[in-house]
C-alpha cells in the first residue's frame, strides 16, 4: 500500500497542535495562532539552515515542511542569530497568557515570526511594540509584518529606550539581569518573561509579575538565548547565584526600595533576587 505525503496545511495544523500541547495552556487561541502564522513567510527563501547542537544543516529542499519541527532556523549565521525553538516559545506564551486588548513590548524580534503570533493573540484591540537592535533584522521584520495591524517596529536598544507602559514584556535575548526600566514599564498585573543568564551555567526563563506589593518572580524552565546587548555585563553582579539558588527565586526587589537581606539569591547594581515571596 502506498501513502501520499500529508499536505502542507495538515503538517502546519499538526505543528500547531504540538505547540498547543507544549504551551501547557488550555487557551485554544494558541493553536489557532500557530496554525495561521506561516513560519516560512519569516525565514527568507529556502533551502534553510537548521541548527542542531551548534551545527548547521541545510534542508534538502526549499520545502516549508522542513520548518514545522521543533528546530532552530538560522537567520544570520555570522552573528549566531536564529529563529527560536518553537516548543520553548510555546511554553513562554503559555506562561504569560497574552490576552486580547493587551499592550506588548517584544524585545528581540528576529524577523518577526513570534511578533506575528503575539499580535494574533492580543487581537482585537491590542498592540505589539516590536524592538530589534539589528538594523537588517528590523527591516526584515517591518517587511514581514506589513500586512499585520497593531504592530510598531522600532530599531533600537531596548535597554536604553523609554518603553511604553505594557501588560507584557516578551524578551527574546538573554540578560544577566533585567534593566529596572523594563520592570517599571509594567502596568499593575503586568508580566515579563525573560531568559535569565546569570552566568555560563545558569539559563532560566523567569516570569516576573508586578503586584501591589512588589514583583513576584519564579523560574520556569531552562532557556539559553543570544545575549542581550546592554544587559549582559557580568560586572553588574556583586553576588552570583548558584544553579540551585537561582531556581529558588520568588521575588525581585529594586535596591532603592529595599536593601538585600538574608533571603538574597543574587545582587545587581539596581535590583536583587530573593527566595522569599513578596508578602514575607
């Protein structure tokens, strides 16, 4: 018996189902967003370079089916910039739960694939401010998102820009510590998900939520990204956490508001992480 290959629509639909499962979320809109946004539209012409354990493997053909796997796709080999791992981004999206009408600041757009998914999730009424420091990538993002509403693409350094007030900051670059301007940009109840790369051994996705009492924080899963320019200098850290301590964080404090105490996990120039909850 012979079997014909599944159609690209069927492959994309199954990929979307996998992303929904990877998100650990019951929000059915996640599957819809991954089904509607075509990954190949953001990767440039094929064949494409797939990144596996630091090696670059070229797809056998310019067939988009090769992109609907849980793989990194190279965007700029010379700079080590890739389109991020879909399962990991699905987990990020499930954790931060973007909602219609929300304002999102995305830091590190690449070529706009996950920007488009974020935009789909905050529609109707939402807006995504997409910030990319690389001029070539920012230009590609603008072109790729021309047909989408509610997206502003900014070429600049997110660590020095004045950010708009946001319900969600979605960071796609690793930081030694988040700049306090990012935390201050959060509206009450706002969330930031950021890859915390305190040192070479620690790479954790951290979810920070602004509450009436302060900033709640929790480590979610391993996550290593290309370093964020302007937020990756280890010199700013005066107390480096161990791997176990990093996983124990429960709150973040601005040093100007509260001095580090016996619950301290890590200390930076402007903020510190604690293993105690914000109500402790």
